[in-house]
C-alpha cells in the first residue's frame, strides 16, 4: 500500500530552522518527482520546492529561494526539506507529493508554525 508520511513539523521562532522528512513506501520512489507543497489558513495550496527523480534538478518558489533546500535519499526512500531563516509567513501545513506519469500521491501533512 502506498504511503507518504511527513514528520519534523512543529513550532519554531522566527529566524529558526526545521527539517521536514517524508518517508515513502508502496511505490517506486526512485522514479518519482518529489515535491513539497504548503497550505496556509484561508489560502490555496502552493508549490514550495521540487526535486527530480535522480536528485539533480531542483526548483523553488521565489518566496523560499535561498532559505529552503530540498533533497532526497533514494536508498532510504525519503525526501527532505531543510528550512532556514523561517518567517511567520512560512506558517502552514506542509505536504509531501510524489508523482510520475503513472501516479500522484500525497502525504497527510505536517504543521509548521513560526511564531515568537
């Protein structure tokens, strides 16, 4: 059975860091483009970062460039999002997504709250 399980969210002060993880199972992780999305209250879900199946191609939303880093470990079947210099506007539920031509899977989300 396919699963994407996010972890690592929590409460952090502005300027702080968090590392999100998303562990995959039940599908061919190494063939999937992996993405992190986020959704803040009252706002649409937005794409934060993506990484190609081999890990060599990454893209970021302008709002997180230079602060967030996406990476993946195809042996551990896990994708990460390192978030530095966090701002209150980064507060959202963060979702992991794995997709290829044949499938499109979502995790359940993890809450990130940036507040003093």
